[in-house]
C-alpha cells in the first residue's frame, strides 16, 4: 500500500489530527494509525483490519497502483466537461447606478434588446430539452436597473422549464439599492433564491466605497440594510458580501457586530456572509492596487472574521468554512457556463463582462462567424490545467484549490493560490475546537 500525497498532519492540544485533501477526511489518529502508516511496505491490500479499512476510506492510504494525479485529472475533466446542466450569468445591462472605486467592469450604455432576449429564450429552450437543470444568475452592471427585463425573461424561462419538467434555479448579484417592497413577491414568483449584496463596512466606511454615481453625497448604507431586512421576509437567502482590503479590514469586525445586533433586525439564520478579496484584476481597478492585501494576509484575516461570525451567532452557514473538493475552478473552466452581456456577447469570466475584445462569441451570430481569437480565448480557459505547473503539481492542497482563479493565471500570468494554502491548518484547528465542544456538551 502507499501513502496519499495529500495527507496533512498537525497537533491539536494533545491530539494528533490527520486531514486528507483528496477526500477532505479529518480524523483524530493514534499510535495504531502511525504503526500502519509507517509500515505500508509490509501491509497487503487484503489486510482486513478495521484500521486499514478506515485509513483507506479517509484516503490516507491507497492501493499500490493508485495514481492520485490521474484521479485529479479525471475529476477535473469531468467537472469541466459536465454538460448535464446549463448555467448562464446574464447581464441585462452593464450600466450601474454606483461608482465604486475598485470596480473592474468596463461599462457600456444600453439595455438588453428584444432580439437578444428572444435569442436567450431560444437557447434556454434548446437546452431545457436535454439538461437536468437550468440555472440563471442575474448580473450587471446593476441588474435591478433592468427589472422588467429580468421579470419578463424569468417568466419565459420558467414556462419553458415547466414544459420540459426541468428544474429552474436563479440568483442575483445586486448592490441592493433599487430593491423595493413589491420586488419581494417578484423574487418569490421568479424563484430568485439567493441575492448577493455588498456591504463594505459600517455606515461611515461603506458610504465612502459604495457610492451613488449621480448623487455621491447621499449614502447608500441605510437603504441596503433595509433591502437585507426585506429580503429576509422573502424566500431568498441573502449573501452579504464584504469586499475587504487594507483600508476597511479593521472596520469589518465592527460591521459584523452591527449586523448581528438584534436592533438591526437581520435574520442570522437566513443570511450568509462572505468576504471578497479586493484585487486589482483589470486596468479599470489598478488604482486600488496599493490597498490590496496579499492572499496570505487575506487568508489570516478571513479566518479571524469567520470565527467572529460564529461567535456572533450567524448560522445560515458553518463558520469557519470547511474545505471542499474542487473538480474544476469556476464557470470560466466549465463547458456549460457563459456570461452574456446586454448585446449578446459571451464571456467565460465574470471579470471580462463588457470588454468585447475578451468575448468568446455572440449569441446572435452563427458559430461559423466566430473569429480565431474568440475561439482561442474559449480554449485557453478550458485547457487551463494546474498540474502543468510545478508549484501546483507538488502542492498538498491541489485537490481543494485546483490551481486558483484561471483569469489570474491565463490573463495576468499570476499564480492565485486559494487561501487554504495559508490557513488550512488554523481553520481545521478551529473546526476541531467547535466539534469537540459540541461533543462535550452532548
Ligand atoms: S476566472 Fe477567476 S475572476 Fe473569472 S469567474 Fe473564475 S474565479 Fe472569477
Ligand atoms: S494555485 Fe497555489 S495553492 Fe493552488 S494548487 Fe497551485 S500552488 Fe497550490
């Protein structure tokens, strides 16, 4: 038998803990474990001891002929080329009512034309007959500037999905400023089941970062908090996104305390909180470069913030997050996912929306009209293979990172390590502590 390349051992108080990144198995281990682990040469695959079976199940040991890199390659290809679902990120407009200093998007005027809408409906119809799920994320710019387009298209998509008896799911990424009471019913009706809304600090900090374009002197904080409260009364889950950099990280603790306080009225069982890492990804956002944290700094801070969420009673999700196996990284390296802008241009990565030179086609065109550049851009994401780089090939968190953001690597030639590289063991120690205190109180 052989050892997994992805075993990570650490001490927690007086216990020895083992984690395996291929299976995400976590176990307290003892002398018997190490006695087997250190004598694998003499242990046969037919060994019927329970300890050997448990070690195999956790992925800590493998049969002699196992090749974990091949398994990872297989997983990655299955993830990338899984065509059982159809997932679109639709920007009915890329205009925005906000002017956030770190925004990376390239704005272009206009709303989605009827022609593009009809083509989207045709695409959903074609896919609904073949796929197991149709998933839509409304995106922008600010998508709620185009509410009537969102609701009209939702009606048409849902009618198609009900005809083909295929599940329909939807979510929205919005700044939350234009959400109104009557939208609660619409979100319920059109199955917009999650809404990601950014709040970048307590009122005085948020209002310097999330700024109305036309009337920057009017703060947006109070209105957005009201939107979260309204959404808590709908069937949508709210994800509050806090984009962190060196300038607001200190303030983020205070924001969490504010959001947790009963007077604010946010339902902690229906509200997730996530932390975005502000990066100067495009030329548009390069002016904030000096404010950005390194991934190592970000990883350390996020763990502390997730502990804070746990302590403040946010329980819609478990904090700190437990690592998960990644097949592929995101929609950019998935064959069935595209971002579509209001003019019908298709992109692989959310960062590229509005930048026509980065598009991989247009839904209004025949595929024969696609340029060589468009085809090669599509291919470069789909053929982003992290194990071709030595650092990733030898990295013990490869199965839970899968090489990091493809855009960073393909476009900027930067290795974009996931935060697990820096905070995995510390996160697992906190999780051990939480699990042991639950066990002790049971
Ligand atoms: S490539 Fe990177 S930036 Fe683009 S969608 Fe994927 S994770 Fe996001
Ligand atoms: S990107 Fe970094 S953390 Fe991810 S697999 Fe490669 S070396 Fe490891």
